[in-house]
C-alpha cells in the first residue's frame, strides 16, 4: 500500500502545487485536503474535506495518515488584524500538527519563511519562528521546515506587493546579503517538499532558500 498525505492550505500558491505533485508521485496512494471551501481534486487519489479550522478536533479522523504538508497561511490584509493572522499562521497550523501527531503521522512538512525567528521584531517573521519552535516539541519522527522568500504563482486574489516584488526583488537580491530574499515559484517549493517527503532520514531539517533552491539561469 502507498502512503497517505494530508495537505492543509491546499488552495494556496504552494499547497495547490503540492497536491499536483502528490498526485503524480507513485509512492502516494491517497491525498486528503482540508479546506474552508470545497476544492475538488483532479484525481481519484484526492479526498477533500471542508472543515472549520477553529474546530479541527471535530475532524480528527481525517488526520490518520503518513505525511502532513502544512501550507496554510494568510496576510495581514486578508486577515484584517494581527490577532486574526496569528489564528491562521500559528493556532490553526499548530492544531493540525497536534492532531496529526496524536494520530500517528510520522513526517511533518512546513512552509515557513526566510528569516523566520521567534525573537524577530517583525511580526510576520516572529509568527513563523514561533510556529517552528512549537512544532519541534511535537513527537514527529521527521520534521521538514522550508524557508522560501516571496512566493510567486497563480493566486485567487491580486496582491500588489507580490506583483511589484516579482520584478524588483530579482534585481535587489543580487546585492550581497540579500540573496535569501529573492522570489521563488510555488511550484519549485512544492516539488522539493514532495521530494524531501520521500528521502529525508534525519529527525529535523531546515531547508533554506539558497541551500536548497540555488539560483538558475532562468532567475537572471
């Protein structure tokens, strides 16, 4: 039998690509997507559940799997307040991780951010860092943390900052010390996440932008 993978944040720029990669992966037999709104899959492998992330414990049975890909996230503008953003970026993700650990999921894979640091003065980077610290305390056999910079790809809503960054950051990040902030496509992150899900042996690994996603001629 193949593996079962859970994806939260399955409609986002990375999560959507993770689902596509999992469908194509021969080692994966079943993909469970947990979403706020119906998100039909393009394969018989995909099983979608519409959930209330504030009451995830009601869907505890959905967390019986081998892998959990945590791609959930929002922006301050979308959330409306820092408190609401924290509920999505920390509380909901941590609830999912705890349920997964309790159900025996062995490998947890998280989309974090370049510069994540629980002591950062930047609210967003501090949230990402706090989540990383909390996840490390959970009893997963393997944990993979991915720290990309600006994620680009198809989104359901227009983001002015991302559109500007897509053109400006490739130029700015050629300067010394700024390489870790260059944009990266969600599809690149997703492909690497699925690859790592099948080969990582160490208990905990952090995959930083420049180490895992080296600059290519297409970035110039």
